[in-house]
C-alpha cells in the first residue's frame, strides 16, 4: 500500500477554461499514452501526471481506498471557481474484479485534470508543494504536459501517432504467455506483423467450461454464471494507447471510454454514478451481435427487438442482473425507480438489453454513503459474476483458469464532495508491455446457453478493442 505523506496537505486550484478553444471536446486531449481518462461523447475528465497513489488487494480494498481518500481530502486546501462534480481534488481508480486477485487495485491522484461537462470546461492543478497556485501557472503546467502547442495543437500532433513514452508495464503473464497460447480459431485480419493468441484457455477448453457451467445451473447449484476468456495481441510496431482511446471515444460514443494505468476500454455499463444524493446505474445483460441481422427481414432494430427482447433466455438473464443491483442498492436508498421494461441499447458491434436505475440515497450511520462504500456493497453484480454471488464466484475460479485482474472490476473517478462515476471495466484490455495487450470478454451463462453461441458472443465483444488496435475480426 502506498500513499501521500501524512504530514503534507494536498492543495488544489480549479479555474474555468474556454470550452470553445478545443472544438473536439475532451477527446482532443487524448494525446498521451500515460494519461488518465474517463470520457463519454465530448465530456468527462482527463488527468495528467501523478502526485499520489493508493494501492490495495483483498476483500477490504474498496473500504481501505475510501478511508485513504477521505483522510486525504479532509484537510485539503481547495480553491474552486467552478464547483461542478469533478472539480477540486479528484482521483481516478481501477479495482480488481476478485478479492482473491493478486492484481493491485489503485487510486491515482493526477497533477493536472481537464474537465468538460454541459458546455462548461475547467482545469484543476493538484500539488503537495508550498508553491503559489495561479490560473496562469495551471495553464502553463497543462501546456507542459500537452506540448508547447497547447490542447488543440497537441491533439492534432497526437493524431499522427507520435506520442510520449508508453504506460508502465503491468505485472502479469506478459508477452511470454502470449507466445504460449494457441493461435486463434476465428479468422482475423491482423495489422502488419501482429500476432493473436488465445490466453488462459483454448477456445475448445473455454466452451467446455461453459458446458460445465450449464450443467451446474441445471443441477440447481446456481441461476446464472458469467464466464470470461482472454486473448493476447502482440504488435511489434508498439501499442499506441492514446490512439486506442481516441478510436474508442469516437466509435463508441454511448459508452464510457476509460484509461487508468494501462487499463483501457469503452464500457457500456455504469455500475454507479453519484451526484449529491442521487445515484444512477445502467445495467446490461442480454447481447446480440449486430452482424446477425445481415440479410434478415425488416430493419436491424426490428430484428434486435424480435430476437433479443423476445428471447426468454435473454430476458431471464437481464431480470437476474437488474434484481441483483436493485436488491444491493436498496439499503442505501430512500427511493428508487427502474425501467419496467428493458430498452435496446444500440452499439456499433452489438445490441444489449439495458435498464437504467435511479435512487435517492439515504443517510447510513449519519452520513450519505460514498461512491466507494456503494461499490463495496454492489460489486460484483450478477451482470459480471452470476447469482448467487458466492456460488458463482467459486465456480468462476474453478472453470476460468484466469485471474481477471481489473477486467469486470470498477473503473472511474471520484471527487472530494462524494461525487463520482464508476463503470464496470468491460470491452477493454490491459497493456502488459509496449507491444503486448491482453483483451478480455465474458458471457452470461444460463440454463439455455449454447457454448458455440457464447464463444461467438465473446468475439463480438472483443471487436471494439481489436478494431482500435488495427485488427479486424
């Protein structure tokens, strides 16, 4: 576990920016491989540098991070001329999926944060040093991170593919394990010199795991199980993380594009968003590959409604996921509402059954629960683990032969006021070395699941990351 020195106080200055000065929105700031990122459409937060970091493993990782963050901001000196969610002290975070994972969960406090929301833009500088914080100094610090040309010029330079040093290599199997995996079965078009291998399990072994999960469900051991698999891409020309993030933010505008310490992706699922006393979530379960609509009668959306919303199996899977979240959120809420019927979420690669949940938070032991306290109660949901959670978690460890690391764990940000946005790290990958990326995808398994269909669904879910790496499947 690491942290900022206890004897020093964090100081922050937030000043307005002219939103019209970067017409590309926040994605125009995605110009460095080592940045921290949380964006959707043109809005969100981007962080540069690092002034403090917290790490933890084990079942108490969320609560330990919550305590560290609250202590850090308790005595903070905050000058905030904007006062929006995401201004003042901010930390970006990524947490391991499993309490048993060796992967370190982390909160990272950047040196500089740029935010954009509702047409309002701002810049925050964070420091532990006893230097005078000024608007001019903050803008100069931002320009140092972006390069002498400033935000818009920096974005244009980044678009050409020339970026600073890549992210720190994540501990893990790395490129050596990539070479140990078998070549993929599904036809793919690789970028020049790239290789693609299966990860912890071959496709045949993974389908056998799905079949074993279905048998456990039929035997009554559990109702739903989510099984994940990994593939490893090696790109000799190097992984351009900034380019990956720009591709994802442009193509998957309805998703939340995230980048934290080598973890990159674009998730369609919001675990919890907190603003004041209002909490919101977006639950997904039930998936249909958009390519399945090719040659079918009617419009693509009509096909999705007929096949996805009309499927008893898909509706059952979705009902389990929404019930899981609302049951776990209820003790923290004085009022809650959710869609009575799921809607079809259209993404470039797939359709999902989706439901939005909104809750008014109540005080628990004298205070409104923080983001991380809520995450501690909500994670893992049935959408990424299964139900009952304990049984599903044990079966995942038995069948997957995979440490998910941060995959399907919470990823996002929080501020000193208790606001924050935390998605589930889906449709993503971990950059394990400057040339190696490990991609993850999972499927909800219920009684009617067919292993071959579940395998095909993982390929549809790999597609966003593969395409952003220049690999077409």
